[in-house]
C-alpha cells in the first residue's frame, strides 16, 4: 500500500503547470478591453489585427458624383457632398461588400471588395451609355422640343442622349408647319446631326389694281420686299408677311403699300 502512494506522488511531481507572467496577463487583458471598446463605440481601424473592427472606406467614381449603394445594406444610398468627389462609409472590417455606382447616362458599375486596413479606397470608372445629338433648322432660331421638353431654340449642339432611348423631336414656329422626327435613337458613343428644313405656312393673296376711274391696271406685287409677280395672278405668301406693295406698270400712277395680318 505504501509503495502505491509513493508511486502516485512521484507521478504528480513530474507534471509541471506553466503560468503566464503578470506582465503577459496585463497586456492581453488590456488588448482585449481596448478591442471591445473600439467595437462598442464605433472605433477605428483595429491596431491589433482584429478583422471585426470598423473602418472608414473612401468610395469615388470617374466621372465624379455617382450615387453609391451597397447590396448588403438595402435602402442606404449615398452620394458626394457638394464640392466633394468622395463618399465616406464606415464598414465592418473583414466583411465582403459590393458597391453599385450609378449615374445618369452611364452604365451601372459593380465593385466587390473586402474591408481591410491596407485597402481604404474603392474606385469605379463608369462607362458612357449615351450618344450626342445636334439639331439644325432652316431657318434657325426656332423653338425645339425633345419628348415634350423645351430645349430652347435651334441650333442644338452635342446634347447627350441616353443610348437606346426613343426620341420625338419637334420644331415649331407660327410661320412654319411643324417639323417632327419620331423614333429617333442613338447608340452609345454615336454622334449624329439632323438638319430640318421647314415649310412656310402660306396664304393666298389676290390684288385688283384700278385707277381712280375704275379701270383695271397691271402691276407687280411685292411681299416684305420680295417680288411675287404680276397683279393679274393670285399669289401664295407666308402667313407671317407684314407688308404688301404694288408697283403699277403705268408710271403715272403711284405705288400702293399696305400693312397686313394674314
């Protein structure tokens, strides 16, 4: 019996338990407390290599100004503040995200990334998805509409149009018949010019020229200074003509002038 006890005691003595020093305990405890504080209050980049720490990511696009959303955070959308090109977004370290950059007239761009201390900036180069349209009219200076929106007066040069969008172009003026182009579409990168020659609205004018005795006399008719022809004929003139003039063939008779509103 005594021999058995001695053998047990001997085996226990052979097993050594190693304990950490007081300095090691303090360091580990301090590190754990610090990391926990960083997580609970929002924190900064983890100095201890903890993949779960929060980190401020910088997101930007070329051209700048894109709206940015994260697929992992539905409903949250950001865009740069006025005068800035970068969006700042605090994200959880170590996690994967997919940012979607969107801007009118450009194709959406998806960028997948993982938050790491050595990668703070995410960049997206957007691909143009528009063509350029130029519109000219004869005469120029006429009111122009595209899909019902007032675009000012012709000419219109280099207007960016979403690729594949169906357009209705209309030029209007009270002196001319409306000019329309329907179903106009541009491809990405296309540059197109459209030239529109408008047709005047016309009115019929008939002049009867007599002397003071009532005798018919011949003459030449002018509208706004433009020669139309003999007064023996009927003539079509622009509805916007302002002045008519008749010059008698008989040089003893004076010319006749009249302001008109057709």
